[in-house]
């Protein structure tokens, strides 16, 4: 995770510097907002990756002398069948249509999307490691 964390940290710093320079030379609030949101999003991913690196330790992928046969100490469990991706996709599509068609469809999409996201987040809690 260390390489990925450095990559997203560099991306966040790039967007921060670009936001400052763009804001200084331009009066466009939309471009400044988009760059600021890009900085925040890449900063969140970088913070998550740094936290995972501290929590999980160094992986074999992070070392130059690692063997291919080495296995990381922590394995993730992914269920073979889940309806949460379908709910998430349907909710996202309905929300996108709701932006065009009206608030009522957007709210229905939000109601379909919420269980999908919560299911993604909490579906592995009952799995014993």
C-alpha cells in the first residue's frame, strides 16, 4: 500500500498546487471548485491508503526482494454471490435519471442506492477471519 499511498499523495499535492495557481490567475469559480474537489477526493484516497499501510504493515508487493510465492498475512473475503452491486448500479442509474427527470426519481434512486452501499460496507462483518 505504500506505493499507492505515495502515488495518491503526489496527486493530491498536484491538485492543491494547481488549485492555488488556477485561483490566482483565473476568476472562474467552477474550475477552482472542480480542482478543489479533485484535491479533496485524492487526499481522501491517500489518507485511506496510508491508514491501511499503517494498520496492515508492509506487504510483499512493497519490498524489492519479495518472492512471488509469498502470501500477505491478511486475506480479504469476497462473497461469491451478492446482490449489492446490482442495487448500487440501479440506484446510481435512477439517481442519474432523476437529475434529468425530476426530484421524485432522484429520491427513489437514493432509496435504492442506500441499501446497496450499506450492503457493500457491512456484508463481511459476520465472516470470521
